C-alpha cells in the first residue's frame, strides 16, 4: 500500500509547513512505533507479559518524571494523579498489557492492526456522547469495523481469550482518549510521565497477582527488546508524537495511526517470517482505509 499523498511533504505547500524537527519526529514515530510490535513479540516470548510491560512503563515513567522535576516542572496535584491513574491504566494496562498477552500467539502485524483501530472505537464512542459523524466518518467506521471483523478470520489457531484481549485493547485506548480530552491533566510531558507510572504500576501488580514471575535470565534478544521498548518506544517516540501534535498539521500528527500498521506488517513478514495471508491483506486495507477517512475528515474540519 502506498503512503497517502496527503501526508507526504512532496508539494511546496506541504513541505513549507514542515521543519526539520517535525520531519525527524515523523520518522521516529513511523519507524520506532511500527517496530515496537515486533520487539514486543520477542520480549514476551521469554518474559511474563504483564509484569514486563509494567516494568517497562514504570521505568520509562520514572525517567521522564525525574527529568521533568529536575527541570523545575511541577508535579501533578492529587486530583490529577487520580485522573492520570485511570487514563494511564486504560492506556498502558488495558491497551498495551492486553496486547502483550495476546502477542505470545498473535503475529505482530495483526496486533498492530488491532491498535490501529483505536480511532474507529473512539469515533463510535463519541457518537454515544452526542457527536454527529459526517458521511465520510460513517463510511470510515463501516470500512474499518468490517476490517476488524475480517481480522478475526486471519487468526486461525489463536485462542478466543487472545482475540478478546485484542478487541478490548483498542477500547481501552479509546476510553482513555475520551477521558484525557475532558480531564484537567498536567501540561505537556508531565501528564505522560504520570500516566506511564500509573499504567506501569497497575500492569505490574496485575501480573504479580496472576502469578507472573521473573524466573530465569532472558536471552540477549529478549533483553534487548525490553531496553528498546523502554528507551525508544516509550521515551523517544512518545516525545516525538507530542512534538508532532504541537507543531504539525493534524493530518501529519495523526498519520501514524494508518501508516504504522502497514510498516508493522512489512517488518513482521520480512524479519520474523510472519505469514501475510490474503485475508490479512484485506482486513488491513479495510482498517487502514477506514482510519484514514476518519483522521483526514477531522483534519479538514479544523481548517
């Protein structure tokens, strides 16, 4: 699938609005976040999924929080900690933790498509809060959810529990997004740091309650995947995404939602030998096309 022309800095009109910082951030979000699904698969092949995911986000959150506090940025109030606790748990425990469990038996490209469907669930939830979607948004949801249904046929041999987790994960992210839009959270990166800490803690505690333990020294590949996810996936790419939201047009800042699944599918196929069935291609086309319609519609409505 070719990259949508609306996000390419090829035309003079578009290129003039993108500085070097935006282009570097865009490259980081595309390449790093696309590869995190494959890195996650390597990590959970040897390490307990929830506990390791919790440790990953706790470590990333602690680093980010410490840096911000050293720079003199105030910490969250008690109310903000509570809000960050709920939203962070929805994002990083339900969203990422559930995907980590499913990643033990689901190909990385399919998990990327699952997370890529977050805008579909978010738009559907907004309808429940009285939003009136445009015709393009209705078409996007119809295409996207048809792709989600087709995705189930791409997971032959996968347990029903993993399929349910892959369905609940994007709902968790979408619910957190709704809460973040309406909540009084700390400004800038401090909100992200608090959410990482809260989500990491809830995921780690859940893993320990369920009996997950670190019983053996992991291989170099699993340990490298963990470090990669902490440093690049949780710190570098997250900061790059926030830079895009503040400095890039909306169509650019949100374009990773339909670009990353394409790259993740390519990485899983080329580097991990994951099978790319015709049904996976079809479901991917439907989900990505639906998400693109939603995000491009939102971008145009703001101009």
